[in-house]
C-alpha cells in the first residue's frame, strides 16, 4: 500500500532535496523578522492543509518566508492568507475568517490548500528545477485526493503551469496546446474523475493592494469552484 495523506505530510516536512531552498528557509527561521523575534519559526517544508477527502483543492505558489515558513501552515500568518481565509469564510468553506497560527482552531470544509513548492523560496521565486523536484509531492498528494477531488482553484500562472503536467502524469487528459491561465478561466478535464480547473489571480499583496484582485472577485471564483465540487448543498 502507498502512503496515507498524513504519512505523506509527515515525510514531506523532512525533505531536504533542494539545497537553495533549505538554506533560505533555515536562514529566515534563524534571523527572523523583528516583529516575530520572540517566535520559533517552523523553517521546514509546509504540508498541505485541509481534510483528506476534500472535493475542492486550492493550489498556490510557495510558502511565504515570514508567513507559512514561520507558522507551519499554508497561507497562515501573512496578508495573503488574511485575504484568502476571509473569502473562504465568506463563502462557507472555512470555520473562521482569520488564520494566525497553526493551533488557532481554523478548519476547512471540504477544501484543502497546497502548493507546487513547499519551501519558502528567495524573492518568492522558485526555480524550474525546484518546481519539478517538488512536483513529486504534489503528484502524490493529488493522487491521494483523486477519489474525492472535483475542482481545483489555481492561484496564479506559476501554479497553473506547474499543475498541468502533474495532472497529465496522473491520468487526466490535458488538452494540447495546454489551456492558458487567466482569472476565472475554466477547464474541465477527463480522467480518473471529471475535474474542473478554475484560474484565479494570486492573493499576493501586489494584486490585492492594487485592486487587480478584489475580495468580490475572489469570492466569485471560490463560489463557482465550490459549486463545481458539489459543496454548495445542491
């Protein structure tokens, strides 16, 4: 038998496959940001967050240096997470609108959050080699989620480009040429089960501060993906 999702997560947090990422995540954890000087940083790969039978999966980019790399939970402890979890709460997919630390009681309903790269990268920019090295973790995670997974929200073009080859290797039929990323782009893939991909601009500060991605736009995408996943109660 293969690993369970919990076993996968336990193995993932011990990964040291990418020397540049290991050095950076541990450097940040040791030097810290002044505002968090009294905290012990996680400083390791960050596993996915959410139930093992999720129908909706959210795929981001990579942990933030002083967000998930500090707290040990996806999108927790930074402004991007503030925007994302507020929207998840607003559409009924999270138990509370805030995510401050890994033991704050937050639960996700039918939803799991993961990323193509599980370690914080310098300048928030993983290399293609780091993306491909980490892709094995994403592939196994999605394979374990396949029995229940019906829709994926992809935050940003990096996640979209990283995800499509993983899905193709896992047995989903990805069109050629590959679908282009765009906000609210929607593609349905045949495979182990019908799977809906929905694009969304990333919840980065650059996008949310400039209004490129508004809370209403994010809620609309999540509501659509929630319905496609069969989580709307219908």
